[in-house]
C-alpha cells in the first residue's frame, strides 16, 4: 500500500498532532484522529507535536526500499526509508547522475549538506532511520528526478561503522572537548548558515565558529574546502523566537579566540547564505577571555572540590555557571562585577540546593564582560 491511515499509529495522547508539508493536520482526540490529514505517504515526512515523550508504533506492510521519490523544483519533505544509517554521499547517490546544472541541498535537525562538484558537502554527514529530511532542488533541464535509496542501503552489509568517518565528525569531537557542544533536542527550531571567514589572520581549517544566544552555546561550524575556499556549514538551535546571535572563532587548541563583528537574529527554516554566495563572518578583536585572563581549573578531575582561577586586567562583569553536557544549569558561582587582579572561585561539586552532583563531565561557563568561554571538568 502506498499510504497509511493515521489510525494505524499508536502511542499518542489527547490533542497530539501530525502536520504535513502542505499544512494539513490530524489531531488525536483521545480515541480517533480528526482533521484534513487523512493519509500518510511513506515517501514524505511529517512533523509531530506531542505532549509527552514516547514511542510511536505503526501497523502496516513493510516499506519497499526500492521506491522512487519524485524530486521537483523547490522544497520537499522526504522520508528516509532504509533501516540503517548511511553516509549522506551514499544515501543520496541517485541524485548524482541527474542532468548537469541541477542543484540540491538536504536539511535535517542534525545539519545540512549541498551537492557541489560531484559530492555532497556539509555538516549533515549521514542520514538516520526514523527521521525525515527536506530536499531543496533547483531542477533546470528535467521535469522530474527521483531519489531512490535502493542499491546503497544494505549493500554488502556495509553499515555506518564500517564506513570511513568524515573528518567533520572528528572536528566536532575536538570542539566538544573544549566546551562547544549543544543538545539540539532541547530546542524546537533549527537555523542553517553557510558562510566563510574574513579577517587579518591566516585562516585555515584549524578555526571553528561557535554561535551563542547570550551565554548559551547554540551551534558550531567547522570548515570544508570547496573550490579552493573554506566554507563553513553551521546548524544552530533556538526557541522559535527572534533571539540575537553572536559568534566566536576559536582554533582547535582553544588558544586563539576572536569575536565576530556581526550579530544575526535567529530565524528558523531556510539557510542563510549558500555555497555559491556564502554569508561572511568578519573577525573582530581577540577575545578578552582568551587574551590574558589565564583561566585554570584545579584539581581536574576532582571528587569533592575544585578551584576556578582567572585574572582580570580591569574591572569587569563576571558570571560563572556550572552546566551539564546537555546545557542544563547546575549552579551559578558568581554573577557580579569584580575588580582587576587575580580571582578565585570554589565549587564544592554541588547543585543550587547544596546536594552533591553525580559523577560525570561538567562544563564551567565563564563570561567576562559578555564574552563567554568554557572549561571541561570531570567529577569522579
């Protein structure tokens, strides 16, 4: 069968919704589905709004992976049919052989990728089962092209773990160890930026770009070389409101840090910039935190207590928070102005209520005059 009734789904609560790309909607009233969305197509994907986290179960026939998904000009919400994780370049292979001049990009909550110079490039490194994606196509000489996962899914049993890891994944791991990581599942909206760096220093693949809303880290961009220039693909997350974003540039050692001159409002949906016409981040001054504040954390790892020491060249507004790896606040150690000189704070490995925290990895979020850095701390 080519479609599925919403009644074949279970795991929903009263007033939960399923929404299609066209805006048709089905609402669960506790016993049945009501609304204009009466059939679900396995070639498409849908947005769901649920009151409670849980598992959605389907009743129906197994989907045939050898299915042509028509791709027309514009944006389409497409389903991902394989039951295994595949590298984007392999999963989207059927679009590589279409007419020259056709341009494609694919967007997901994990990132985005563009088809350029015969390969897919971006921070969406692989496609994942049970998730949906948006394909944006500029089709110049064919009325319809088709996406088909057959022939790459299950090929010789080659699964994600046997495929070479894209370098971008290793770079994101480096950034996470320096405190630049975000749990995108905590935010309802996604924004994409494709851009390049401009500045007076020698720019190469060792520089990363981070996005912040206030003190909160929201997304990272790592460089990829396309047509002899470094292009940054950034995926960042927000609360669905027009938040002001500011950016920092950091080398992979966490030593050199720079502010970026521009700010952007958070706008979910379509990308800002493109591979052909990238957005430009202009480097500003070297970060005040990285420039002479000599932040140190000791002992690290710790069991009971740790000291955070730093130097202020001049009187400054200081805020130091402890957060977990999902970005959830654990404790605020200070939020006030401090005089110039050497400063020390002590954390007793406790939360705001004075209860000892669980063993694990925590991030120390240090903001000096609005410029934020992170340090990683292990609690045994």
